[in-house]
């Protein structure tokens, strides 16, 4: 058996002006909302529960269950907040979706809001994707004009406001409680849980925070039914998902497939690793998921199998590196990211990422000290499980997994610079001559 | 007319406010922003984008304006502004040029592009060329890894860049020539114009540019070539009609359903599992 692609969300991305309401409706758009509005909200929640849809933003929490955890209606507002703060290194699926098909999100939000009894929904989109923001703003305006949003949606008496809220550059705002603080006009720092957002979220009201791809998958489930969705994927990881291949592959890009497909199968479709090279390491779901190597080519990319193999499915962001790549260099760049994006609220993450970068930089420069590897692992041990939120935990994944599979490269960092062992011009997609670092003005390293 | 904002010089007073017509205009915009939210403090981030649209950075007078609008102290506004990378503490160039140097882009060539631009422009991270045209930044993963290495200009995508294409790009920007992103509007707008869109005031350019780049469509193309598709709705017995997927009774007129209390077991418990059909996402090898 070989798995084939199952374009659902991506099925109409190649249509003429795919982002417009006219194009979306021509491909069957908003039929899901019409059907949903004729259903009982509780039935909608049950359908999504039965479909087995799990959060596509990385954590994989069952979506219908998340909705059913909302505190019971008390007459006050309940909120739907969509997390469009796509920032996890390697993850590049929601932004192309918003560029090509923003109405899929708007329709999914209208259905979800109706299902959970929400009358004001928000999209929190990162501030660094201008054109995706434009497309989303326009889609929302079109949906208001067509009566899919606003007062008395499609004459059903259901009212729904939808606000597009633009962030301002902070990875931490992808963490759902930090996102809520940011949406309330505060510094984006995570909140202590409990209470969970389902009980006290936005403005301390019951709130569900869901990823773009998750919510965009809802119209299809409503139209096709739960068993249509479970006919794709595996028993516990149902449905379709966007797999984003990047790096040293012949044809990087978006591949929408049933969960449970393998990297070997995806690579076959993507033309393989770039010519003349071999797979060295890869991330199954972004930089916060422990690295895999060539021995994991046949791991089914579903939540359970990837977990059993020692990593996480995450956002299905498959960053692929060939044998020319220094794992020490790659891990150092990732940790520089976490260090910069640590919000500073908790000590293990704020201080830990700082020192991890300091040690990694000397290893990258071939100036590591004896005991540095143990020091790295000890630092990770003091972050993992002790950080306030998942950002700190995630920062340890590339370090510990890289040491596990490529310890000898870290040992080499005690005497030989990474760019001597692995000349960067061999990894880049174009030919160039690296400059000696001393010649550079103004480089902040 | 508004005086051009200048960086605050230690020991000197800074421009302390907007003139009356500017203030009136900003107040109208601020009111539109505040009206989007159930609680007005939520308007702070868009208000700071609005300040950047006016002054090209989060100016002292802009902080005062935001604080007065929302009933906050300037310290509270500053505390928020300093948290977010996109809020600038000193006047930004007309164009922010960001080179992605997170791991994937760095390895694919982002580091090389960065080195080239630093040398070519003679400036480093978060520094601006003397002509005020370009502010250079090392940026972090911008959700376009399948187009690596990526350069962003005022947060528009320039995909699959090289050192040569990036230097040509900044030369065009400095010469005032219009530049066109790979996936974005027909032309990159200025930092101030961009900030106004981020504040929630559309600029009418949403229909410009492509819907998707080649990497976005690569999987769809493979599916088309092989005749692969997701299963059709209705192939599984419960999706063909527009009745609910469980055994619930008819829900009556639209609208009344929203108030319905649970009446059947299916309202509160999932229906019995239906037998699973063969997985249509799979096929025999070679077929």
C-alpha cells in the first residue's frame, strides 16, 4: 500500500483569484455554513468530536473535546480566537492558506462560532505577513457584505462579529494564553493554568483558541460527515493535513496528505533529496520537535507513531537537511531564535536559552571546552519541565536530539570550527565564497 | 502640518504632540480601532501600528497619544511597545529589509545573503542607511521555508533569494525604483503605508499578486498528475444529504436550533461507531 495525496484545503489553491469570495463559492464554499446553521449546535460539536479532528497547530488536542470543555453557557459572552501567529521555525502552512483561501478560515470560524455559541470571534494574525493580512481583511469584508457575518447571519437570527487583530512580532504569542494577553493589549506572556481558557480565557470569559488549519478543516467535516474525515488517516490521527517540506529536497512545498504518510513517501513525491546528496537529519514538526534521521524515514507521520519514535508530529513542518549540513550550526541558529523569543517571564527559559546559545556558539567556533556537552544536557534538563510554558521545553528538543544522534559533531566543536568541518557553501542553494568573519562590519554575533 | 519626528536627543525636549488637524484625524482612526473590541485596551497594538503609520516609529508623542486614548499611563504603553519586535524605538527606514537567518533559511543561503548585504550596505542589524531608505534586520522564521532563502521587504515575500538578487533589491529600494514581491502586492509600499494596513485599515491591494507560488501548489500538481484526490463527500454514507450526521430528529426552522436543549442521546453522547470503509487515501502500489 502506498499513500496518496488528498487535497482538501489545498484543492482550489490553483483557481483563478482563489482568494476571492466568488472563486471560493464556485468551488462549493459556504455550503458547510448553510448546512451547519440548519443543525443543532450540539450536533456540530458531536460531529467534530466523532471526526477525530485534532489541533493542527502542533499540540494535537482533540478539537471537539476542546469545544465541549467550554464552561456551560451563563448568558455572558463566549469567544472563539483563531491562532494565525504561525511562527514555529519550519512551519509554513497557514500563511499560504490565508493567501490562497482565506474564506476557508472565515467559513470555519462562522460554523465554529455557531457551534459553541460565540458572537464575537477573533483572528490573531502575526504582523509579519502583510499580504496574508490584506487577503484576510478583504475576505472578512466580503463575508460581511454577503451576510455570512454580522447581524442575523443568512437570516437565521444568529449574530457574529469577526475581528482581525494583527500582532507585532513575538513568537510567544503563538502560545494560547500569551496570545490572549496580547489580544487584551498586554505584553504577550503566558498565563498560569488553570484556569484554562475554556473556563477563563479572553476577558476572563470561556474561550477556545484554535489553529487556522484546524478551523479551516471544519466546513469539510460538516459537509462530508465524520466518517468521511476518518476515512483518511489513521485510527487515532484522522483526516488530512498539510505537510510542509523544506530544505534540501528537489521540490519543497505543501503536500496535503492523510496523517500517517511517511517521509519516504513524501520524498518520492517531492523528487527526493537534492541530487547527489543524502538525508542527514530532519524535523517532523518544526524546530521544537526532536530531530529525526534517515532511520526514521518509514515512521508513519501520525501523532502516536511519531511520539513512539521519540519526537512529536507538531505542525508537520518537515525541515530536511542533507549530509553537507553542520548539525551544530543548525542547532545554534534555532537556539538563537529561542533565546531572542523567550518572553523573559520564567528563569529556566530566559537564562537557560541565553547560556545554551553561549555554549553552542563556542562549539560552532571550534572553541568548546571539555564538559560542554554535559553542560548543554544539564541546562536542558533544568529547562525541560521547569519552564513556564512550552517554549522553554521546545528549545531543548533540538539540542538533546542533536547530541543524541550526532554527539561526535559536538565533540569536534572542541577543536574544529563547524564551517571547517562543513563548509557552508556546500549547503547553500547557490555558489558563494564565505567571508572571513573579522572582515564584517556591524555583524551582531 | 506635522513636524517630522526626530529621535529623542538626551537632554533635549522632544516633539510633545500632534498639531490639531493631525490629532483630529488620528482620533477618528483611534475611535474606529477601539470600536472593534469589547474592551478598549485590546486596541493598544493596532494603535501602536497606527502611531508607526504616522511617525515611522513608536514616537514619544505617539505613546502619549495611545495612553490618552485608552486611559493608560505612558509607562504602561511603553511596557507593551518594548515587548514587540515590530514596534520601533527610533525612526525606521522607508523599507525594512529582513533577511531570514533562522536555521533552515540560514543553511540554504540566508547567512550568505546576510553577509553580502551587511558588506554592501555597510550597516548591521537594526541599523539604517544614511539616506533613510533601508533598515536592515536579521529576521526570524517568516513561514515561507518552502521558498528558502527568504528576504522580507516591509513584510512582503521575496522568495528564493541569492546574494545577487538581494543586493539588486536594496539598490532598487535606495534608488527609489518600485520593487515587486514574489507573493504580494504589485509594489512594495512604504513602512508607514504598511503600518496603516497592520492597524486594520485596508489599502485596497488585496487583489494584487498571485494566489499561490509554485511551492505552495507543488503537492496539488502531483495529485493532479497522478489522478489523486480526497474521497468525495457522500462516499461514506453520512455526508450526501443535508441532514445531521447522527440520528437526531429534524431540527426545525433555522435559528430555533440554537436554543435547543439536548433531547436525544446523540445530543450528549457520540453515536455508535460506524464501520470503517477502506481508506481512500491509500491505493495499491503502482496503481
